C-alpha cells in the first residue's frame, strides 16, 4: 500500500516537472564563426541549427577550448 502511494506521488511530481518544460527555438551561440580564435587556440567554431558550438581537439563542445 505504501509502495503504491509512493509510486503515485512520484508519477504526479514527475508529470509536473515534465509539463513545466517548454520547447523554445532560441539559438544559443557559444562562439562566432567569423571571429578567428573565438574557441581559443585549440578549437574551432562549428555552425549548427541549434547555435554555434566550439569543437575542441578532445571532442568536448563548450564555450572555449583550453
């Protein structure tokens, strides 16, 4: 009985968390492809539909490559 109540409460709160998130088409650019070195000395800027991202030599994408 307690397990069933716990599961119902968990699903209720999970449903509220998922419904609170909304899809947005905002682009987040983390680099500028027209500016050389905007990803630091070891990375390059990749243009994507979701926004520009830095591609680093070790494969991580972020703001700058160190």
